[in-house]
């Protein structure tokens, strides 16, 4: 039934006199609820593209310019609560991006350059809001290698520290009381 409706919808678009998709297109779940609705211009996604869960709640909304993600995007849990707020520029992550636990607490936050690479400080949190990890990415690094990073236990004490310099990485591990438990390990 769903496939037949989509086929009829697509055929009607073509018979209207255009071989290129233009305007809004909708796809439906088997229960009749909207699954996806997107806008096309000259055959490319342009404007808002929304996807829905079977229950009718919004799953995601991405904005497009000439077929590429551009601008703010939001993702949602099935419950309707926000899951992520993302920014895109020419189909690549750009600017501040955040993800959330279903309880509303920030799960992660970090920045991306215009090239789509992580830059600056990125942080991850436990679902209680306590800092879980943080890492600093050099603006010039295209290797996705953090200059330094730290991981924390749920009690807030340091768990691991890493640092990279001259192509070598040092790792320090700690117990839950913050005591060093291993000698520094260097990775080439």
C-alpha cells in the first residue's frame, strides 16, 4: 500500500510536465502517518526535510540548499525530546554541535571547522551532567588527533590523561581516588 501510494505520487509529479522533482514530496508509514516530507527544487533537496517516527513525532529536521545540508538540524527522541542540535555548511558539520540524553542533560558538545573537522575543546558528560571526558583538537589537525584529552570517573576524579607532541602520545591512568596506577605509556 505504502509503495503504491509513493509510486502514484511520483508518477503524478512526472505527468504534470516535469521530469525533475519540484515542490514538496511526502512518504508515509504503513499506519498512514507521514514518514518523511521534503521539498525539492530542480531535482535537489532545497529547504526543510522532516522525518517522523511511526507515532507521528518528529524524528529529525535538516535544512538543505541545492542538495546539501546547510544550516541548523535537529534530531529528536521518539518521546519528542531533543536529541541533537547540529549545524551544517555545504554538507559538512560546522560550528557548535550538541547532543543530549533523553533526560535533557547535554551528552556532548564541540565545534567543527568549515572543513568538517573537530576544532577546539570538545566535552562529553555523564547523564547526570558530570564531565566524562574532554579533548582539545588543534585547528590545523586534519587527522582527528587530539592534542590532549582527559577522562573522568562519575565521581569527578581524573581517570585518564593523554597528550600528543611530536607524533608521540603519552597516556596516564588513575584509580578512582585519583592516584596514578600505571607508568606513562608512550605510543609511536
